[in-house]
C-alpha cells in the first residue's frame, strides 16, 4: 500500500513513538510511506514570527500537503491526533475530500480540550486507532470502527544495559538468589530519581514535594529532570527546600544515554479528566531500559505496571515516601523488577509486538473492512 502520515512534528513524542517508530518497519513489509510533519511543529513556533504568525505558516504548509497528497494518491492517510491544536477542523474536512481512506490516531483525551472537534474528526474517519481502552470507549461512542494499538517503543534502540551487563551476568549462577546477585550502591554517588517529559508536565512533580524533602534529609539523592525547558522546574523551587536538583535539556541524540543515568524512574500524575487518558509513555521508556519505576495509578498506568512485579504504584505522599525510601535503601528490590518489566514491554508495548496489528488494521481499512 501507499500510506501517508500527517504528523505533529519530527520531535513531538506522539509522532516519534506512534508513527515514526513504525515507518521503517512498514517499509520493510513492502509498503510505501510518506510522512508530512507540521512545519513548524504543532506545539511550537518560529521565534522570529511568534506563535500567531507561525500558525498561519502551519496552515499554508498543510494546504501544500493536501496538494502533495493529491499528486501522491495514497491508499490510506493516517492523521496523527489533529492538524492544529485549536478548535478548527476545516483543513481536516478538506483532507477527507482528498483522501480515499482516512485513519485517525489518538493517544490523548482530545475531547477534554474540544469535544465538538473530536466528534467531527471521529465522524470523518474510516477507522480510529486508539492508544488505550479508555480512549477506544470514547471513540466508539462516535465511530464503531476502532482498533487499540498502545504507544510503543522500538526495542532496537532501547537496549536494557542493566539486564545484559549486570543482572544476567550475575544470575548465570543458577543457585544464586536475586538478593545475592545485587552489588551494593556506590556510597559516593547520589541515587538519581529521574523524570522525563514535556516541560509543561513538570508541574506533576508537585505531589513529590514533601516526599523529596523528607528523603533528601535521609539519603544522598538527586532529582534529575529531562525536558525541553526548565522554566516549570524553577517554579517548583525544590532546591531551596533542600532537594538537590539537576536539569538536563532533552535532545534526541542523548535521550537514551541520559535516561540510563536514572536509578529510579518517576511518573507522578494527578487523576484528572485529561491525565487518565494518557498512554504511559515514560513508564514504557523506563521499563524498556530496565529502570525500576514508580507511578501514580492513573489510567493505563495501572495496566502497564503490576505492583511489585514490573514496578510500583503510589498515590499519596506517604505512599511515595515509603516506596522510594525502600527503593533507595535496597538495590536488590530495584533489580527485582527489571526482567519482568522488560518482558512486558517486549510482549505488549514494543514496535515488534504491535507491528502485525497495525499492518492488519491498515490493510483492512484499505479493503474497506
């Protein structure tokens, strides 16, 4: 098939993990793929123009994309989320008139932001790919043709160093227990509690303010945050409360290297109409790399993490304090989950695991099924 993808931008997480990670593998199956990203990226602007004028540029480029689609004549067009992060949908309506088959891919509760637009986009689409069951239920209330494909990581890029270089080599002695396999932490190095994500979501760390203050009094720990900007981290002012904090500016080239410096991965999140529809990407990145993780039991997080087996779930500040204190103190406890966590990603949340489902879905759409 000839498959065209309209994406939010090359560096936008939804584009990277839900589209770009699959494209080379779809091409390997014999499909022709055309990727048309937002220019500038959907949630960004060109500094010299500002956000408003950049919005006009985005619209102009999308009109050029529609012309390109007419020339290229794809069998299926996949629209990632929406073309513009506003209430408009006129260009999507023009897109519907242009393409033979339209698939809408959603990985967030877009209906929370604009219900009418979400309903229109679902109605325009021949099929919907939803990132989790909760999103699928909402989409099915408008369009019955829905396939669930979770957000995935490409394990060809995510080598689990902890499992290959440490855990496996030490567990080659079949009589050894997991506790005896675990070497002690280096007392000269602070234990790194890490968080990664978009800068706007750094505010979710607020729930960890009291736990981090308490743990900083008891242990040499460092909070490490990877994002595109540190503005929201500065607003938390954790350093002034005694929490050693280090900001790492996100870059595509260094992302995995920096994540591998985490000793424990964090995903605190309030339970809101928006957050409960998220797809748990940062947890999957942690688990793929063998980073023991603790997350709030919100939405799909409770499906991805089996408490005590592939990671841990915590709700209240006291629960976060209790679990993190245990994990900081006990390296064997941290190591105990990495094998099951990696296996979970391999079996359910990897590109290799979901590629056949995506391929079958797109073929069915092409055949009008």
